[in-house]
């Protein structure tokens, strides 16, 4: 349901540089996804990049529910769609760019988190889990202030009135400083850890959680002569520490389902449930005239 014009936050009435999301994000996102798809087809394996991009995109439909919970509203100046109007709780405007932004945003974020984590692992001999936990707050706050700060200052979206302390720009755009940016220190880092750091060598946490090791066995050492031509599929398998015991297409389907269910359920539990529950529990204290 569209929000009446008079209930649009003033900060969103005259956004600048709309082309960044209306055109650049869908174009760049489509190119990146196409490259990942071509690589997966050539390899005949679901690569880390393909799985993370696609599953990041596929959780986008829950964004609008979480936006209702966190008072986030997008400028109606963006190209919008109405595919999610059936949801009982949602933000008034669903931008067309969102699926592409999700694919790029969460994949790049995961790579950044895992890169920082790897540096800490090498420097302090920590486990990857400890490295990600320790770096979660500084990495996520830096990331959020850069992305969300730019967006709210440009008038692309705003948190109005926002829950908890907020930073307000001269144009009236607002960014929250504790809730919900603090919450964002959980799921993005958790899913990066579960997905594992590429290049792929073994089953990651998502795949092991769904017991995909039942369909594998330790790899037997096979001598490969130097200079022997290897297909992309063979080169991919050479790097793995396991062999599969079922048809490849079945195994890759199970891998995709493990990622899909892991992304969908964890996103809902760690982000959507807290956002909606907190607003409900807060009652009138969390009322927004822009997202009733």
C-alpha cells in the first residue's frame, strides 16, 4: 500500500544521484551474477561466488518486513515494484534495485569480513571464529556508517524517526547508531563464517550442518603428471579434500538447498524476528507515522 505523499519524510523528497541505484546497481549486479553463473556452468560445480551471490539475493524479500520494524523508508523517487504487496508488514516502497543490491552488498561484506579475519588469524594465531567475533563491531560499524551514512545523506533512504540514538544530516536524513546497526553485527558475520573463506577446499559449516559429509569420503591421493591438461571441473575437484559418493547433480542440489535454507532461516531468526518483535514490544514508543 502506498504511503500518502504528505507522509513521506522530507529528507526523501529530493534525493540526488538516483542513477547509482536505479541503473548502476542493477547493471553491475547483473554482470557480476552473470560472470558467477558462467563460471559455475564452465566448472559444472556450484562455486562459492555463485552460491553466496544467489542466496544473498534470495533473502531480499524479507528486507521490507525488517524495514517496517526499524523505521526504514526508501525514497519514492526510485523505480519500485509491487511484488511484495501481499506482506502484512512492509515498508511503503520496494525499490527495484534491492535484489541486486543484496547480492553485491552481502557478498562483498562477507569477503571483507573474511579477509580481515584471515589477517587476524595469521597475526595472532586465532581461530577464524574468534577473529570474526572480535572484528565484528569495528568492521560492521565502519561498513554501516560508510554505506548507510552516504545513503541517508543523499536522501536515498532514512530511518524516521528511528529507534534509539540517531545521527541526523542537514537534509533531515537519519541513521541509527545502536539499533539496528548493533544488530547488524550478528547475521552478516555469522553467514560469512558459515559460508567459509574461498577458495573452497572442504565442506563448510552450512553443508556440514545438513550432514552432507554422508555423501563424501576422504580423497584418495592420485598422481597427476606435471603439464597434464585439466578441465575446470577437474581443477576444481583437485583442490577439494573429499570425493563424493552420489551423482554430482544430486550433491550440488543438496549443497544449494543447504545454503538456501541456512540463509533464509538465519536471516529471519537473527534479523527479522528481533526487528519486528522489538517494535511490537515497544508499542507507542516505537511508532512511526511513515510506517504505521
